[in-house]
C-alpha cells in the first residue's frame, strides 16, 4: 500500500486534535504509536530508549499541533519529529557498535573490473522457507549500520517513503538521500551475499 | 563504461531516473559482463527483499509499552488545555494589574514623561477616555479596573510604549 493511502485519515484527525476533541489522542496513538516506536527502535536500537523517545515525540505532537502548517504531510511532520528526537538522544552517546560501511563496498581492479567473483544468490533468497530468517538478518545488518545510513535506509526502503519525502523529513537534498541510500543498499547486498555464502558452506 | 562506474550508477539505473544514452551504455555493459549482471540482479533483489519483509523487519511495540504510553499521553493531553487556560488567566491577571497601576499613576501625576505625552495625545482624540480620567482625577474614589473599552485603550497605549520603557516616574 503506498504511503499516501496509509495516511488518508490524517486530515480529520488533525482537525480533532487541534480542537482537543475527545478520543483524538487515542486515535493518533492507534495510527502512529506502532510506526513511531518501530522507527525509534531502528534508530536507537534499545527498547527503553525507544519508549521514552516515542513518549517525547507524541508530547511534542500534542503541544505543537496548532503550529503545524499543512504544507507537508502530517505523517512526514511526525516522522521528522521522531527522527530529530532520536538523533538528539544519540548525540553524546558513545557510538561503538556500528560497522565501517567502507568494508562492504564493492572492490574493483585498476581497470574498474570487479576484483572478486560476484556470487549469484538470487535462487536461495527466493526460497520461501528462508523469509523469516532473512527478515531477521536484514534487521540485524541494518542495526549495524551507522545512523547516517541507517535512518535513510529505514525511511526509504523499509518504510517505503519516496526519496523526496525522506529528504524533507531529514532536511537533506534529494541527491544526498540517494547517495546514502545507494551506499546502504550496496552494504546490505554485500552482507546478504556473505551471509548466504556461509550458509552454502555449512 | 566499466564495472565500477556501473556499480555507482545502479540506483539511478534501477529507479528509472537515468539519461537514456547512459542507460543504453549500461545495458550494453551488462549484456556482456556476467559479474555486473549478477551484481545488478542481487542489488535489485536486496531492495525488493527489504520492502517485502517490511513486516518482519519492523519492531513490534510490546503490549505493556503501548499501554503505558497510551495512559501517560492521554492524561498529559488532557492536562494540556488546562495548562493553556492557566497561562491565559495568568497573562490576563498581569495585564489587569498593569492597567490598574497605570490609572493610579495617571491620577497621582506619576506617569513618565513619555507615557504622559501619549496619554494626553490619546485623551485629545478619545472623549470616552477623557471623561473617564477627568472623573477619576476629581472623584478621589477608590481605584478600580476601568470598563472594558477604556481598559483596551490603556492596554494599547501601554503596548505602544517603546520596549523596555516604564510608564511611571521612577
């Protein structure tokens, strides 16, 4: 389902939130609590942090709903608040547990040819039985990315937002989003490749 | 076109935003380079899988977290309009006190020169305020809050004073 359809209910909700109508906050939470918690988890990677961040996000939304200008979609406004809240929380925290994305970029010879053989694992991936495990692995590999790439990848490829929407939420240019997204995908492709190779060797 | 260039142009190649001439060059390269054909295929598959497995990749919000958040936020939201009312009431009280102090200073001749000039200017064009303050000065009555219309004029007068300027003589 495209993102734009998912959030159709927003307009009426916004109006009711502004008026402080009964049940409006419950409705807001029903629609967004899961999404925002998931997004916070994928940035913060820690349940109690994600819970606090989610609480902060909705407090900000409730407080500032009157200042929200309709020039961007409501959900993208909430997402932006969430990303900002989470990045503020990360700031100052020690960042040790991420991988160097450079180690997963494709390597080329001086002539610009692939330096090592490229393995075709498309058949393995298509096996249905592998899906659940693959979901876990993609989540794990995504968690290991530094937040610079992780946030873009989560918003674009996992949440399914367009590059333009992601750019707006993060306050970045579209080309910058595309370039980070591409590197994140190259990284994930390589991680999956290594993972599936290991599986074959077992 | 070589493999390295292809790898770095892949995102544009797949999302269709690429110039058709460069696309043709890439197509030509992929057609005769098995490594790139596989690379492009597995890259595309990576994107597709990430989208397909959206549900598995998502973090489910635990029930108890959901309950805690809902309880907290619903009650916080209920308090919020109350807080707004408190702020508004407090601002109103402060404004009324200021108007009262202004009237007292006007009666006792203790307005600052700037405030006095502005007051005279206003009274000259506003018969209602002129009448009110004339009565106030002569009656030596207990000061009370002026009626709404006068109060609004005084507020406007106070607001038009230069920032930081007090209306009374120090």
